[in-house]
């Protein structure tokens, strides 16, 4: 199947070809025709399968560039994900020549400049629910022309601190607007809320396997106090192209970054306590390969699509399989080989069976010897 077969116009097909994207992924093939028809849908597919393009491609067809009005809102739970989504919208518009404009609206940035952007009536606005709700409340962002609202990482946005803002934004839009939800995981409460917002919602699933088959999974067993030293030795042994190391707490990220930097490891940290400019610099350094190791918390790294991440390393292992799934989805993208490595105490090894059973994966125990990663015979 080709993108032309999905009913996309030649300009978009040519734009995708410029980005060396020639065949639709399963989620794109399943969802594009449905979204072109204006149906509300929940797109469920594993991380790294092209869900952003799955909704942008039909939306670029439905947007009327001659209308000086915002027609699409895309909501995201983190600033980094919002920036990434906007980057994809800008690239698609540039490559295809389709005159769809977009603006980024996130918190921790002065409103005055964002209000100036809105005066230009961008076709798409992308940002955090809180900031977009605030701008709507000030009547600076008009909802009457909205054709669609996208709730990306819906399993996070449809709960907790974000839910009321999402509800308010949806309520402000016209009744015939299209709603698109996207996430890598399904949760019962999330499904209930999305169905309440869009009673005729269609669920689109594109994969039976939640974990990319290109990823191999391994784990070390060590004492908790030895994890940092083991991590340092592992990084020296494998010299990863790019590695993301996951920790639970912000202070842990800062401490680990300092220790690795002391040993001349090119490292940066990305966690939710960092301010916007610090996080942007960390991301830019990592993308440009100025640093090869990123220390991150789950929230900070959620939804990020960074090319060339060869290794995901769990220094602090997640207790929930879905959290493990979100983490390891940062590697093995676009057909590349990926490696997921967990550093576990004896007590934490009980999680191996949980991951294997709930995610359908196989984890192999390994050890370091003379600078090499070797399997542990069982």
C-alpha cells in the first residue's frame, strides 16, 4: 500500500517522499481514511509507529488554508512533546508546499509573544492544555472555527491535573468538531473518558504486539549501591550511539549526571524540574550528539521521538509494565535495532517475570567481564 492509495493528494505524497517516507505504517494505513472522513477516533499503536503523521496527514487535507482561523488544536502533556509535534507540522508543510501554518503555545513562556502569534491566525496550534485553556479564557484563541482537537498521549491527558483543562477546551469547541485521541497504551478510565467526550468514537488498533520486536531486553543483577558504577562501566563497554538512562526522581537525575560527568562521560539531564531553556539545551545537545547519554525522568521523556537512540537503560526500574513499555519505546524506531537494559537488585528481579508475561518479551540476564557484556548461563 502507498500513501496515494490512502487518498492523500500528490503534494502530501511528494512531501513525504522528500522525508524518505514512502510506505504507510499500519496505524497510518488504518486511520488515515477514517480521519479523512471526519470520524472521531482513538489511535492505539506502539511507540514509534508514526501516530503523529497518522493524524496530521488527514488534518492537512481537511484544513482550509484560505480561512484566517485556527482550525486544529493539538494537546500534549509535556513541552518537549509539543515542540516535537510542532516541528513535524512545520516539516510536513515545508516539504509538501501545503500552506498550513502552526504555532506553539506552552507554559513557562511569556503570553505576549504567544498572543502576537495568534493574531496571525495559525491553522494549527500545538501546546499544553493549561496554556491553551488560559488563552481561550482571555478570548485570544477563538474556538468557533475549530474542526478538530487532538489529544496526544491521551492516557496521560485524560486524567489527573490535565483532565479539567481538556474538558474545558473540548466543551468550548463547536459540537461537530472531530476528536482524535492517540496513545501507546490503553487504560479503562481513559477509554471511559474519551467515550464520554466522543460517544461515536472509533477505536483503531494497529498492532497485536505492544513492544517493538527490534528491541532486545537484558538485565544486570547488582546491589543498589553499585548501580551507578555498573552503569559507568557498561557505558564504557558498549559506547552507545545515544543512550537514555531513566531514573525516578529529579534529584537522582542531577546526582547521576554529576557523577558521570566527573568520569568524563558526555552527559546531560532532562527532568521535569528543569526550566524550559535548560531542557531545550539538553535536548539540542543530545539530538546533535554533543552528548551521548541523557538522564531522564518518565514525565520529561514521555512521547519523545529522537532518532538514533540505541540504548534505553533503567537505572531505577519501573514497577508497572506499561511504564517499562513507554521507556523502551524510545529505542528500536523506524526498523533500527534497539537495546533495553535494566539494572536490578535481587529483589527487583521479580519484575522480570511480570514484564515477560504482560508484554510478551524475553529478558536475558547478562554480566560485565573484562569490558564485555556476556550472557549469564541459567
